[in-house]
């Protein structure tokens, strides 16, 4: 029985989706016309007939494969083992790329043509397309007559290409099923499935072992890792072990290595490496540990537990503001007052900037959908991204996520008229009612929420519901659902928000753009209340100290060092610092690491953490004569306002979180910039009081809802 590449693609889509699929969707997925799909479906009916399966057609609804489950499984296994003679161009290029990345020797064009059952001319054409693809990850394709073809570039770039390939073609659930299920015992057979070919880059058994090691270490991490970041780390480590065993090692800058060694992530990377060395009996060099550290630091976190007053927070806020401003200008809209857009983008951009700088890449399963259905918005955001990050290559996957933020902001709470949510708990009363109330408060767009017990859930038809949320794991249910605490913590709210935003994108297009909670039902333990009170005290103490110590002064023609010395001398007299000279040295040392001027303002942020700082300090000095300094974008600028932000070296996470928030306030809006540059102490103090008060109220609400 001959099955063409396109027929195989259609069958795979229909088998993967148990519900009806429209001809239009099939045509879009495969990239052909609806008429072509109709023609192929006739042949597919004959194929299904051999397995006693039926192609069910429902007018205006779509098509689906129906029949006995064992027969469906039989067909799936046949397709899985199919030694097909025809590949789509995309599959051919992927197979070639796998082959070239795996081997350290040049490969003859004739060998590739024979393997893929195509002409040398077709292989040559595919290689030309691959050349452009490889450039984006820093690799070159070397082609010489009589020599063959090979990939040239750094080992880190080759691994990056391998990781991208795997994440691009295998979604998270598919990858985890390949690591955890051992249903394919085909080591002696030729591998033709694209999924299996990709997994050929990493030995499956190795992937399972690595995943177990990572899973045990990740439990100890002080932050929660997104599924995509977790999978990315597993794939990276498995590739690293595979490549080290083949004698291929990463090279890394010595100073970069030394910088990584002092980070918390490096300690966790060392733990992972220690177990990998023991299990695989290999020696893993320090450069690899630094590379793993980079992946841990670049992981997209579900929530930020680690805050600092270093550049990242302020840099992300600056880039966010600029991005919103440019997108708004290009779209002819004012988006500057949309605070949720600003906050959401800031959180996303902090790790994204790190990934972009390190050329790490990220997978985005919705990219094709975004590019197709939001083509104008995508191009507009891409244009803005190129202006905001002119010195870096920003992959389309990253841009796609930014488009989702802007798209969700533009859509607001629209397009959820038919969105239904099912809330499950053990009894269907009590906790599920509390959860439904909390959901309605956090997500007013969720208008249809139904509460059911587990027993009711197991008997009912779930197809009418787009979102299932449960307070307990649901036994014998393989569908997608989110397990949450009845009071919804910050992490869970973010997860639900991501799901809703994704749903909006999947079920809409660019044309559609433009109750009191009862806390008495929660029983708190004494230890939890004590911990909560201590946390509140830390936030309150830091805010009170900052507001109490805030000062605005004017100085003449002094140098930066003289201004800092005068300011620190005042703080010394107030017993907020213990050694003027050492604190000034720490500030100047930090200035030497990079620009401190805030672009498109007359402000510069001088900041440092020092054991000689006793209390958090925030002051502004207005200069009678501007001083030239380097901005955070590397461009020289005039500084008229010297902002000093100091923290004790042993400051708590809560204190650093307040100071991080304070630094982002500097450029949060045009009104804020104007206020901080007003030379009006009362006006600035009023702004600080209002925004830090709001921050504290938000933290109180957050603490009480966990």
C-alpha cells in the first residue's frame, strides 16, 4: 500500500486529533488548497478501509477517523514504522540537518540524495535553504565539489541548533512521552519518523536518565521552572553528555566563567554535573557547568523569587517602555497607560533579554498561527523589536511571545463569549465555590464557571468546556487541566492567564483586535501567620526606611566622585552607612562595569550593594551643571539628576524586591520621568508614597491569597 507524504501528514493530523478537523484547517496546516485536501481524502478513505476504519464527514463541522481503538492503534504503528519513499521539503531539510549535525566528517551529496530518494539537484536546492537557517544560529554550511558538505561553527552553536530542532518539531508532551514510554523497540530497523530521527540526536535511554536527575535537582530550586524551560534543560543536558562522549566540548570566556561561579545557579549546575559524572562515568569540564548555569538563569520563571537592584530590572523596564511606545506609535494607539501590559512585558523581557544576549533561543508552538492570523501585528512588533534591540538578533519565536502580550492587551476581555470553565473538587461544594469566586475576581472575562465534584466530572461530557481547573489531581483523566490551590497563588494565576491568552490567539484572528472573598474560610497555622507577619514587616520596614531617608539636594560643579562623597557623608552622619570611602568605591566600581545613564532622560542611576551600607538608601541630587556619562544603551548623555540607590550586602529578598520596584518606577511612565526630574521634593515624595503604598497593598493581597 503506497501512502504519499501528504496523505501521511493528513492521517497523522486526524489520528492526533480525536475531534473533527475542518478541511480548511487541514489545508492551512499542510500548506495546500482545500481542493487538494478533498482529493487526498478520497485516497485516505481507501487506506482506512483496509483497517476497517471510517472517515466520518460532518457537513460544516469537519472530518474525523472513527472505528475500534485497536484498529486505530494498528494504523498508527504502521505509519510509525512506514519506510516511506517520499518526504515533504521541510522533512527532507530536517533529516539533512540532523545528519550534518551528528557527523564530524563531510557528507557526500550523493549519499544524502540516496537516503532521501531524491535527485542531487533537489538536495542542492534544500541545502541552499538550510544555509540561511543555519546563519541565524551562527553556523556556516561548507560545500565543496568532490569534498561534500559539512557544518562549521562553535560547539555551542551546534548544540543550540540541535535543541532548536528538537523543540521545534516535538512538543513538550511528545518529548516527555518519548523519554518516559518505552514502546518503540526498533533499534535494528531504519528510522524514518521525523520524531525518531530527531531523537536520534540523543540516545533515548540517556534522555530518561538525565530527566530523572534534573527532576530531583529542580525540586530544590528556589524558583519554579516553566515546563518549556524544564524540557529545554533536559534536552540541553542530554545533548551535552552525548557530545562530551564524542569528544566535543564547549569553549567559554574565562571571565564569564568566573562571573558564573559566584551565582546561586552555578551551585545547582554543579549538583547536576556531579550526578551526571557519576552515572555516565565522564569528566565534565567547568565550561560546561557555566553553560548549564546560563540555561538555568535564562529559564522563563513562573514567578520571580529573586529580585535585584542590578541592571536587569531597570533595563527590562526601559526596554518595555520603549517597545510599548514604538508599537503604539506604529499602530496609531496610545498604549502607555496600559499598566498590565507594562507589567506583563517587563516580567517576560527580563529573562528574554538574557536569552537574546546569550543567543539561547526559545520554542514557540504558536508561532505559525501568530504569523498567519496576526501578520500585520507580527510585522509591526518585529519592526519595534529591531529598533529596541538593534545590536542583537531576536528570533521570531521571541517576537511571537511579545505579539501575544500586545494582542492580549488589544483584545482585552473580548472574544470569550463561548469560553466555559469547569471547576472540580472532591465534593463539588465548599472549596470549588471559593475557587470560582476567586476566579471571577481575578478573571472577570470568565463568565461561565460551573462547579462539579470528581464523581460528576467523570460522568459528564467535557467537550463543551475550554478550561478545566481542579483543586485535586483527577484520577483516570488524560485531558488537559490545571491543578490549583482553592485560594489561587500568584504562580497559578499566571498559569491560568497564559492559558486564556493562548486560547484567545488560537481561537481568534487579527480582525478581532481593537464578589468579596471570605477569608474566614481559610484556616492559618500559627507558624504560617508568624511567617506572614515577618514578611509584611520586611516590606513595610524597607518602604518606611526608603521614604524616611529620601532626600533631594542641589550641588554645584563637583565631579561625580565628589558628589557621591558629599551624599554618602550625609548618610554617614544619619548612621545609614558605616564607611564613606568604601561605599563610594563600591558605587564607582559598579559604574565601571557599564553605562548607568537612563536613555531618553537626564537621569543616571548609581547603585551598589555593600556590607558598609546599613539601611536601604534612595536619594536624588540635582546638578547645576550637567555631567557627561554613558547611558545603559552605550550612548553618551548629559546627566542632570544623579539618583543614588544603595542596599546592604545581606539585604533580604523582600528588601531587594522593593528596591527593584523602586528602580522600575523611574521610567514607568512619562509622568514619572517628569516627576523625578522636576526638582520638586514634595512632588517626588508624593509619587513615591502613592506607588510604594500600592505596592504594599498588592503584596498584602497576594500574601492573604496564597
